[in-house]
């Protein structure tokens, strides 16, 4: 997870990267949820399967990057 400092008025932004893995299956994480002191990481598949129950804890949702990542991968093929 990359934490990027911003201006003094804004909180740091978080971005999941390839080293962040789903706590359920170990695939690349695209979603993070926060509850109490725990930050849980989810692959797109497992978050989508439990999305209704987890929506109130959503912290980061980068599932939109899946399409971007596929396009970048296709450009390098």
C-alpha cells in the first residue's frame, strides 16, 4: 500500500498496489475496508461477493483499475 502525503489541509491518500494481497485468498487486493482497528484487504471477487455487508466499512475501492490494468497488459503483449 502506498501512502502519499498531500497538503497540510488534506489527509494522506492511500493507494493499493501489487504487493497488497486479499486477506481471503491472496490475490491482488483492489478494495480495503476498515472496521475498528482492522484494515482488511479484498480482491475484486471476494469484495463483490460480500459487498452488501461490507459497504458501510468501505475505505478504498480501486476495482475500476482492473480495466486499466488489462489495457496496460494488452499494450505490452
